[in-house]
C-alpha cells in the first residue's frame, strides 16, 4: 500500500528488493491494509487511555515547576479584543512580558491554544487551566503516535507502521509528558509533522513532466516548521530534513534531470522558508517589536531572554538548577533514555534498528532511511553534547526511534 509508487526491483535498483511488501510476492497484503488501519485505531484508543488516565494527578499540588510557571502565566493573560492589539507587542494582554513575567522563553503557540480553549470552555480557573493544558498535551501526543504510524507505513509498509505506532503509543516518556501542561508534546507533534512531510517529499513521484516536486508539500513543511519553532526555538534544526528529502528525491531522477530539479527545489526551499517565517510571525508575535504585522524588527526583550537562557543552559551562570549537570558523562542522556524514557525492550529495538539502518545505508539501501537517520543522529548528538542533557530534551527524536524499532521487529519476524 505504500511502496506502490516505487520503481520495480531491478539490478540497478537493489533497494526495493528489501521492502517487506516485495519480500513475499506470493501473498500481497495490499487488500488487507484496512486491517492494519483498524488495529492502529485500537492502539490509538489504548494510547488515549494511558494518556488521559489520572490527568488531574497530584491533587492540585503543582509539583512540576515548568507546569506551575505556565499555569501562572496563563491565568495572568487575557485574550485580545482586535487583531491590532494582537500584534502590539508593547501592550498586548497575551504577551507574558506585559503581565509581570519578564523572563519567558517558551513558545507562545501552546500558550495561546490553551488560553483560548479555556475561554471557549468557560474554565479559566487556576486548576481548570492546568487540566485543560494537560488534556491538550495528551491530544498532541496522540497525533504524534498517528504520525509515527503514517511515516513508517510510507517508508516501509503498514506492518512496520503498526509496530512503530505501538512502540510510540506505549513509550514511557511520551505518556509521562502527556500528563503535564508543558510545551514538550506540542513541539514533538510539529517536529514529527515536519519529518513526515519531508518523507512524503522524498518518496513522491513527479506530478507531471518537468515538474519534479509538488509545491504544496513545501508550503506545508514551512507551516509545520514555523509551528514547531513557535512551540520551542530549539526545534529549528528540524529544518535540515527538507534539503535532505530534496537530495533523496533528486537522486531518484534521471541524471540528465538533476540540474533542472535542483534549481526547481532551490526555489521551493526559499518558498518554504518564507512560509515558515510568516507562520512564526503569526504564532510567536512577541518575538518581534511590532506594533503591526509588518513590525518585524526582533524584540530586544525576547532576544535578551534567549541569551540568558543560553547562558543558563551552558553552565556559564552559577544557577542552582544547573549544578546537577556538572561532570555528567557524554552517555548520560542515552543511559536515561534507555533505562527510563523507553525501557530496555524498546530501546534495544530502537537503537538496534538505528544501527542496522546505518549498515543498510552503507551497503546500498540508503534512500529509505536517509532522512530519519540523519535527523535522529544529528539531534541526538547535539542534545547529548549539551551541558544539561535532560532526558526530555531528546523527545523530538523518540518518534523516529520508534520507526526504527518497528522496522527492526518486522525485519526480524521476516528473517
């Protein structure tokens, strides 16, 4: 169901020979795709049960410091009365800086979503906003599970998609973060959406002669990227998956078309960049000075907040929460991910699949894995080398590691 747009297996195209769909040509699963979709619905139902159970935990003790801070901010904000007020950085009631919170480095998109949902439901009390924030966080992570299924199914088949989706549904860290009103699940959702769109782009067929790409995929990627950065700025590196996907797509073309396709891709990448900046302008309006939409000079207070955050995260400031990260080994983040974030069974499959995918890339089957492999390696390496290698800071690569885990399980079953 997902490799139907791939070229037939030939001596010059050995990659397709390894696809699960073509490993057993005597029994096609094309007619049974709805079965996997139905089972995936049941997996999503189980994932929802795990994420929404005990959503009001802690008996209003507010034990998570980030969550407590965000609830404080939310209760101080009020909705705007006009679009003009929304863009007015210095006076907007949605700007935390104008409500006494002079240090605010989170993305404003999740904050806006929760505040307007609370207004719409008429539940703007302190505990009510906290619960709504947790519920929306859980919903965001359910979409992450769905995107894992779709991504794995696109790259391999629905069997791999189902296995990957199940791994994501039962991942410990994802379930835990779904019980907090924080920005982690939102940034993971939009990051994974960006990866999924890049996978679509890498595996698409030319819409018509001379048109090597579908421009709407670049537009969607720009929107997803802008929303990810509007949730947290450290998701910006996911932009790298777009040129990676373009590279894979061009490599599948005839050599004579490479130059024309590269020029076309360059124009569309610029389009995606413009769309992402516009999206960021809309959902993170107070990163700019305003007062109107075209007041796009960076907001000095916001820039100062980011600079201070960078100093805190790097250990340059003698900041109490940073003391715990002193002299942590380079494998500290990996160790916590394996033992606690995933647990040994999933971690063995995820990292085993990741290493096996690396070997497949070396031996010739590189296109299938290229986008998710490079993204996972780069982001995981970056966060592992950081001064504060917090386990939850690795959450953007948990979904792609679930894809590797699903592929590893199905490959072992076939073997």
